[in-house]
C-alpha cells in the first residue's frame, strides 16, 4: 500500500508531529471526506507500507523527523511544490529563496530522485503572463540543478471555490485571470520552452492531468504517485492500477490518503482542498497531535 501524505493538506509543513506520532503508533484514523461519519483505520507499520509519498510546499519543519523514517526502514519520496506567486495567490510561505534552500537540503539528505519538483498550478493573468512564467521557471530550474531530476507541471483548474477567491482578487487588484488557458496556443509554446529549460538543467519535465497539452507539446504526461518511480528508486513493485478516486485524466496509481480537507494553513487562492480560509483556521485549531485523527471530526 502506498500512503499519500497528503493531497488534502500540507502535513509536512503543519502537522509533522502528528504524523511522526502516528508512525510510532503504527496506525492512524481517517474520516471519509465525503461522509465524515465513515471512519477507517490505516495501518502504518513498515511491513504494511510499500512507500510514502509526501506532498508539501514547505517541508522544512518535517526534516527533523526523517532519521526516524530511515531507522524504521520506510521508503518515501517528496512532491515539493515550488511556485513563484506572491500574496494574495500564495500566503503563509517562506520566501522562494528559502524554499529553494530547503529543497536542496532535502535533496542532499535523501537523493535528487526522491524530491520531485511540482510547478503547479500554472496561472495566467494580466500579471502572470508567459514571460513571467518563463523567467520564474528558468530561475528556479537553475537553482535546482543537480538537486532535482523531475518537474511536474499543470495548468490551474477553476473549481467553484477557486473561482470565488480569484474573483475577490480581481475586485481588489487590477489583475485579470485567464479562464481558458488550455485553449491558447501560447500554452503549448510555453510548455515546450519550459521543457527545454528543464532539460538544460538536468531535469525532465512532465505534465499532470494534461494529456492533450502533453501530446501537443511532445512531453510525457506523468503521474505524481508513480509506481515506476518507486520501483526504480526502491526496487519494489507496487499496485500499478490507476487510482479510481482521482479524476479521469490523473494517471496516479492507487494510494491511501491520510489527510483531512479544510486544514491547510498556506492560504493559497487556487487551493482545491480548502473551502474557505475561515473553515481551515477553525479546523486547524481542533488539531491535537496526540490523537489518531488529524482533526477530531
């Protein structure tokens, strides 16, 4: 079983103490996000876990716990999101330079194949145009040279909650967001140029849930939770079935997520896992690192 930690919230950034406690206890409890009354127990003993995939924008607070994972023999890798957006698109994050330092520190500790960069999502607006992304992507790529082997990119999806928050930004700024970025031929050119930049720095570019763009740009359409990567790094075969709980375009293999929605504290305007920042703040206050649940209900 692959454990996803987590699509629903940034556990390494905010709830690392809870997760290491769960590792020590060898289990956690998870509410079904669609039916909170349905509770399941997820076994976390090393012999029950094929691999752990960590998702984070700022795993710096979590690095202190990694020796314990190594001691117990867990196999794991990180999906590390590095975006260049300032507030109000992204909030409650260290400066990008600091996060790049964290990426390199993590890569030095566990190896550059085990820290996958995610430049996600790509947002187009009057402020964040093609030139903005090329400049930002080039700068981050150069700074990650030698510390990273793969970058995964995707274009923003306009979920209802995301649309609501972006409209609020448009009300208070002069910025205007492109609601149909996938339809622009410039997006394909951008991805091709990003792939060339990545290649110059020893990094392979893949897309996430973007099969048509990947085909048009002649780049691989990858998967974040990747059985092939796990086999290459750890020489272990895992379930290679597509995860039926993810959207049709997603190629990720089956995993078990231990996070809870509406708990992340990064306050990113484009976040699909947070209904509102107020709800996330309220639920985060309910967190107790000593209990089996990330939040009680």
